[in-house]
C-alpha cells in the first residue's frame, strides 16, 4: 500500500516533469533551428563588403592621387572582389532568399563589374555599385524577416513557458495538497487510535471496580461468619466466585478490544428472568415476565443491565423499576426511574463515552451507558431513552428492528461509535 | 592476447577515452634567423608593438617557427593543408603575449582573437595552403586559421566564423 502510494507519488512528480521537458524542448526547436541555420549570416557582411569594395575601386580609379602608400593596389582590389564571386556559393549562402525580396541580382553585379574593369568603363562600375546597393537593401529586408521570425518564435516560446510554468505550479500545488491530506488523515487516524486506547483502558478500570467492591463486601460479611446462615453463606460464596471470574475476564488487558470495542460474545439460551432476578435489592422493584428464553452472553447482558441500573439509582432518589417484556422484535428490559430525566437533545449523547450530565456531582467517568450500549449492540439490539414524563425510561432491547441498508453496511464493515471513532474490522 | 603489464593498456585506454589525442599540428621547422628585408620586397604584415611598428615580409614570416595542419576553411567550404606561424609564437616574437589581438584586413574588415584562444590552441596565421602561397582569390596572402580539425566543438563556426580573418595585413592590440 505504502509502496504503491510512493509509486503514484513518484509518477505524479515525473509525469508533469517529463511533459514540461518535452514541451520546452519542442518549443525551443524552432528558435534553435533559426539561430543555428548555417546558411544565415545574420549580418549580411558579404553583401556590404561587395558594395564597399566596388565603391573603393571606383573612387581610386576616379582619382588615383587618393591612394595611400599602404593601400592595396588596383589589381589587389579587383582580386578581392573576384574572390567573392568565385566563392559565391559559400559567401552568399542566403542569395536565393535575398533575391526574392527584389529585382537586384548578384550575377548582374558580377557582369557589370567585369565589363567595367575590362574596359575601364566607370558608368558600368557605377551600375554595378547601384546593383550591389539594391542587393544590400534586399539583404536588409531578409534580415528584418529573420528578425521577425525569431521574435514570433520567442513569443511562442514565452507563451509555452508560461503554460508549462502554470501547469507545473498547479501540478505541484495538487501534489502538495495531496500529501498534506494524506498526512492529516494519518495524523487523525493516530489520534483516533490513541483516543480509543484511552477509552478502552478507562472502560476496563470502570468495569473492574464493581467486582472488586463485591469481593470486599463479601469478604467483610464472611468475617462475621457466625451471623449468617448456611444458605446465605452459599450465596455469598457464589457471588465471590462470580466476582473472581468477572475479574479474571476483565483484567486481561490484552483483550480490551475484544471485551469493549468489538465485544466477542459467548451466547447461550438463558431464561432472562433468572438472569435479572439477582438485581433484587433495596430501591429496586423487579417486574419480570417469566419463561422468556433468549440467546445471550449472560455476563455481558447482566453487566449492561447492571450499568443502566446503577446509573438510574445514582440519579434517582426514589424506587427504580426493572421490567422484562416481550417487545416487537424481541425481549426488552426497561429500567424506569423517577429521576430528573434527560432532555431530548441529550438522549443520544448520554451513550457517548465520558459524557456526564450537566451539573452532576456523582462520581464516575461517564462510561457505564457507553459500555452497556456496545454490549447490547453486539447482541444485535440497542439501548434507547424514552420519554417517561416524570423520570427516565431506558429500554434495553436484545433485538433491534431491521436496520436501514446504510446501517447494515456500516455494521458489516465498520463499527461506528457515537464519538465518531471508526475502527476497521478489515 | 592480453599484455602482461597493466600499464601497457594505458595508451589504448587514453586513446579510447579521448584523453590522448594526436598532436593538433606538425612542426615544419624551428625558428630560424630572421632574414633582412631586401630592396623592394613587399611587406605582408604590419604589427603595432609596444616598442613601435614591426613589419614582416613573407620570407621573414617563414623564418619564424613554422607549423602546419589540415583543416576545413568554413567560408570556402574546403579543406587545405595550412602552413604558417602560430599566433602564440607571433605574439611572443612581437612582445604581445597574453594580449587579445586585433587582426585587420586589406578590405578594412577586422576581428579580435582572445589570448586564451591562441595561447592554449594552435591558431595559425597561414601563408601557405597546400604548399603554395595563398592568392588573394583564395583569401590570402595571410589568413587566420583555427584548428577545427582537432577542436571542432571549441571553435564551432557559429561562434568563431567571424574570426577567420582573410587578407590579414595588420595586427594590433585592440
């Protein structure tokens, strides 16, 4: 997974890079071709020199007294001009293109020059000069054209570079955003994991408290052995054993997730009234429908009822009623108190871990109802709060109505707690 | 099949990697005594030196150390065996070493050659092509030649084409 992510990241970097390189290389091609054209002189030097040398020859022939001692001879001057004609193919490489810009032709310059030199015909030399000047003007037109072409190519290059720059910036921004998101998601997942671990350990300590209290209570009672009868002693021993077994189960910290986050149930058919009978105690009134058998994990079911009952007793000074009924979908245990009640907007929040009723002074972590809900949901049921006018009715149903499709999907793949933490089962 | 001494591979290795190149030029003769200019002998080269102007006839130039190599003249588009005096030798002879040199032509053209180019590489002021004095029609009698046969990338025509000065008749510091 990490490798494919790395591969995709690398591809995301390489692809725009390669594309940009291809675009830039492609856009440079035209400019480089023009700049490296071996037939382009860029200066028109040969054409200028031709006109200049013919002009020098005319001047020196017109007035030989102008010639300086170190100046070249008439013959040398003529030889240099002829050298250019002889080497025309190399020196006037752009000739075809230049001659397209006007009527002047190099061959006519040469013909007029040779006639003028042969017969010392100054008008012919002058005509050769004019033709060479016209050729120069055409050469400048050609250079102007080359300059204009290079300018257009450079503008196109500028455009392509701007596009590539924008493209690269967008690609880079997307890449950075992608990695920031990945980083955030990973950080979030870690925070959730840490939160879950904290919840689980607090739930464990919450649940450990009760069997420990019972152990302390029973051992205290057994100290006064002479005050209790045989039957009572047997019952106390049974509670001692149950508490020890519960402790052993709960104290396995390596199984916290199996106990609380994804409860693993050991289900068997039980007479629910028999499971609820031990909850008879002062301030608790039991109203149990007999012969209601259901497949439950007895320990988890009892813990869930115990948590809800304990909560009711904590907040209600009056009697708390525990009712076992046949509901529409399956058995329901109703725990009804005459306490202050829960406002409608808080009826879901009370099942969130660490939720404490506002203004409450009672001790605890606010985990009892959250644990109860997880256990009931593991059974395929749920816990809900109902309006009871004066007090609260908590309904623990062992079988919930058929869930909507979305919930079903979530249940199969992911377990979503009310806190929003998501633990993957895959 | 394989030589026993490992170092006997060295010349082959150097040649293959391009580290050992054949010499870029051949020395025709060492510097000789400078002949006096005879009456009416044409001066081919005028050099402005810190000590004053110096003039060289063809015979005097030929008396300096002569080297030769075959290369293609880019503007003529053909190869020739050029013989002449290395610019580094000429600069030493005239006291212009380690100075950029301006070469001026009979047709008033001119170009500057950097001392780093002529000190390190055998840039030539040629007076012979294929064993013959260079005519004006062939861009003589003196012409600058770059060793493109040995250093084609270093002296590519796009950059150095304008420095192949023809009809050279004056050298000075720019």
